[in-house]
C-alpha cells in the first residue's frame, strides 16, 4: 500500500489489505472509498471484508465500483457527491490509485483550476494529462 496524498482531504492508494486498515486509522482517515469492482483481479480482497473491518475501527467505507478506462459522467457525479458528504480525510483505493485520482480530478474540474488538479495528481505520482481535454470539457 502506498500513501499518495492528493491534498489534505484525499489520499489515494493501490489495493489495501486488512493489515493496512490499522495504519489508515492511525493516520486519522475517517472514510475509505473503494473504486474497484469485486473480483477485478485474482486474489483481490472483497470490499465486504474491508468494510467490516473498517467499521470495527470506526472508519466509514464506501464502495463505488468503477471500471478502469470507462469512467462515466454518472460515476463522476456519484464520486463528487460521496466526496462532498464524506467525513474527511478520505483514503481512496483501487488497483493502482489512478482511477481514484481520475474520479477526484473529474469531479473537481468545475471548482478547481485544471492546472492545479493536474499538478496535485502529478506530485502524488499520477499523470492525468491524458484526461486534460475531458477535464476542460467539464468546466
């Protein structure tokens, strides 16, 4: 698990384990987003297992499965709604963290400068320049 901090409200990561949840709690995260469909890859821990342990640790867990490379406008709106309502800071994970970063970027395109979005993602280790046109179209 890697902690890739986008900003004070959001950190993204690759797939997490049950053991990672204690570290996530220790670092003060209040909500976990999972943007992976269950059984996306062999050996992947089911969201229900993560959710149960997160709840035991006092962390809210939200499952919004999105297929990589197929982020729809509805996915963007749903992520934005979850993000707005969630207790922060949020720890979001998917297979590599890219999908979570994209969902954050696309859902914030109307409220943040595109260059700032791309810069924050780049600093966290995610190159979102391939979706720059889509970001601009959402302004």
